[in-house]
């Protein structure tokens, strides 16, 4: 028995927390690779030409004989790969009642684990909504429940945990995303939704529901700021950039976040967070108009109003300091996310780079006698020096603390007397 199968059979009475060890360690990297391999359902896609030939042969045979008797096993095992896709006449094989009954009966007598996995994969890939969609989900549910195969048993646990075979599964998965307890991509990995499943079918519908829920919370201002931050950061990559996931996702998200404030102003901390997040995601709409072209004008104008230019009476030296500090803080955020994803052992230069950036901010702040800014940065400086000198053990929790201190530093700069106020 392979190691993968042996481990898949083991049932643990507990779950390791996501940050139970330093993410940069060799053990953590090995743990991640093993988890990824065990999560992979090893579903092999089939060439389009082969599928077209198989589909043509099977459809012609079934039309002539009203039965699957005489069709080769190879053709029957390839059915899941074109079952839910429309042909050139816009016909969907999965919607034909007679074919459903015939192939269901064949699968009952030939319950190959690879065929069941392929059927589950394509159900999630296409997420059909037709009249027979629930019948197909019932077929998959039956085979997963009855099977003792380790990969099918694991797939069944995922289906139960994340409601993958339920009609309202995408809505429930959207609610899971909105809790912000883990990142979007980690949640998809845990649910076995990786590869081509990301951004299609089940995931696409989940994101549609997610945006609807976000809009409801934005209109009522009922989502705590820390939860909103966790949810939105969960869509970022290792460099802190928002991932598009599906076409138009960034633009729709910007509209959802900005639309409620077309007629009213948000609380100060929320406004500053949304401003910085959207500028980093899509750029300044005044200098990156192409990125904002798909965003409705009403929402775009909200951000532009938050990014109005320098007031006439602002001190020129203070204005230059604020501009430079914002650039350095963006670099600090990138450094911290790199450390969080790769670990100090993999990127020791990040700590030295972060110290250099922070010194650039605090040095000028001290010269300008901006005591509030200096005090806000002292805690971060102390932690970075300890990391550099190896007096403070590296952990993900330490990086989270640095990111929290960075938020405090940013707020202290935003609150400077004479700071350009957004309207």
C-alpha cells in the first residue's frame, strides 16, 4: 500500500490548526506538499478530440438502440467529461431522462472510483441547474457514501463539510468565505476545489452569492472592520495583490464596497482601509483609468472624492513626508507578506529591507518632530531588530503582530495635523 493511501485511511480525532508550525520551516513545507497531494483527487482530463469522438459514437448508438448495451467500457467511462456540456445543437446529454436512467444503471454495475471522481469533478466544474441536476447529485452522493475507497471516502467528507452536493451549496460556501476564518484559497484547497475548479461552476456561483452577501452587509454596515479586512486579504496572493479569480471580480467587488457611500460618509477607519485596499487592488482611478473602466461611475466617483488632492494650506515638507511614508509603508506590507508566506529562513533579507524602510519613515518623522508617528513605529522597530538579531523566534503570529503595528503607524500618519482630509 502506498504512503498516500495509508495516510488517507487514518482518521484523526482532532484537526491541526492552520498555523500550528512556522510556515517557513522545512517541516512546514513538507507538510504543505503532503497535504496538497492528499487533497488532490488525481482526476485526469481527456483530450477534446477524444471526447468528441466518444460522444458522437455514444449518442448515435443510444439514438439507434435506446440502450447502452454494446457500447465499449472506454466510451462509457468518458461520459462524465461531456455529460453537462452543450453540444453544437445546444443539447445537454445530462438533461435526457432516458440517458440518465441508462447510464446510472451502468454505473451501479461498474462503480469505478475514477469514474465517480470524474463525475463529481464535472458536477462541480459545471454546477448544472437543469431539471435533472439534483438527480445527478444524488447518484454521486450514493456512490460516495457506499464506497470504501480512501479517495472517495475523503471526497465524501469534503462534500458533507462544505455542502458541495447540496442545491444551496454555493450559498453556504459563500457564507463560509464571509466568516473570514481562513483565506478564500485555503478554503478552496480544503474543499478540494483546486485546478480548473477555481473560478468555474460551483466556485463561480459561490462568489456571486458572496458579492450579494457583501452588498447586504455594506448597505447595513453590519460587518465588523476586522472581519472585512480578514475576508478581503483572503483573496490576496503572496505579494499582497488581489487575485481576480473570475473575470470582472475586482470591478464588482469595488462597486459593492463603494456604492453604499455615494450619499453618506463611512466611519474614518473603514474609509481609510477601503481607500488603501482599492488603490492597491485597481490603482488610483485618476492615473489608472483602464483598470476602473468596468466599475460604475457612481462608485468610482466615491473613491476619487476620497483621493482629492493636496489642500492649499498644507505644509510642503509634511506633504512630501506623507507621500514618501505611504510608499515605504506599501513596501513594508509587501515585505511582511513575503515573510509570512516564505518564512525568515527563506528570506532573511526581508527583515533588513523592512528596517531600512521603517528607518526612512521614523528618521524624517523625528526630524519633523512628529512624536505621534515616532511612537507608533517604535514597537515595530523593536520587533524587527529582535528578529534581525535572532532574539525573537520567528512565527506567523509575529508577522501578524507586525502587520497590526503597520496599521497603527498608517493611522497615525493619516491623523497628522494638516494632513490632506478626504471629502
